[in-house]
């Protein structure tokens, strides 16, 4: 079966490429700002579902994967609008523990399969000086990332500890995805059974 990743995120593509499976990319155009969901897990599951559903509708025979990531610390931290927004997010995260929520939706319209779930991971940040925050903002990494950092880049230096799934922090919970593929499609991304 064709697998479609309903995402424009380069990280999500990289993670699927790492599994050496063939898939197509087809970004959705969901407006993530106007979401009416409130709790972090509802936000990431709702947006993951909307992203996958938009494409699944157009490609009813394919398995369509959608995902969404937010950082949560007292409030939702999405992608920063600008450098000053990034500064405030990183200042807030400094020396504290936050939760990263990543939703995953897997839909196949023709088989009437719609699964949505999420993974929560705790990330502990180092105490950051203003000079360190400025230097990190100058790397250019923060702007397209939830919480204004990327754990897979120079942002690794901000992180003291993580409790949970590294790949979900990066943008796609791979083990959870495989579990859904096995449960719903009898496809095992590791053994390649069913692919
Ligand atoms: C916390 C964190 C987020 N991120 C990224 C993953 C996501 O790309 C981004 C969160 O934005 P999302 O809205 O989840 O995804 P996106 O807009 O980039 O892509 P699409 O909606 O088309 O799927 O933040 C990292 O790369 N590393 C990290 O450590």
C-alpha cells in the first residue's frame, strides 16, 4: 500500500527515511493557529487528525500519516513568530522541565481506519545565560520549531535530560507509528511484513 506523509516538516521526512520505507510527501494546509482545542493532548491529536484527514480524503486508498508537536510549560509554546518570541520561550524553558506532546494520526479512508494517539515526553533544560540564548537564536534553528529549539541540532546543548521518546520530541513517534501499523494494517516497518 502507498504510504503518504501529510507533512512539510523536514524532520518528519528524515525520520521516515531513516526507516528505509518508501513513502510520498504531501503537506496539508491546516491552519494551526485557529485551533479550538484546549488541552495539549487534544491540540496535538486534533491537529494530527486534521492534517492526515485532509490528504486521506484526496487519496482514499493510501495510508496517510499526520503529526503535530507542541511544547508545554504552563502554556502552549508553538513555533516562535520571531526572534524576540524565541528569546522569551527559551528564557522560560531555561533550568526547568517541560513536556513535549506529539500527536500521530494514521488514516486509510477506503478501509475505514482512523487512528489517533499522542506521546508525551519530559525534557529537562540546562540553566541558560542570556549569551547562550542569543547564540542559539543566532544559529537560526529556533524559528520553525515548537518551543524554539531542535533537540537534533545545536539545541542538543540546551538539553540536560529527556524522559520518554526522543523521536517524538524531534517530531514523529516512530515506535507508536509502528504499533499502529501492526495493529491496523498488519504492516511491520521493521520486518517489512505486509509492506
Ligand atoms: C521540540 C522540537 C520541535 N521540532 C519541530 C518538529 C516540527 O517540525 C515543529 C513543530 O511544528 P508542527 O506544527 O508540528 O509541524 P510543521 O508545521 O513543521 O510540519 P507539518 O504541520 O507540515 O507536519 O517543530 C524539532 O524539530 N525538534 C524539537 O526538538
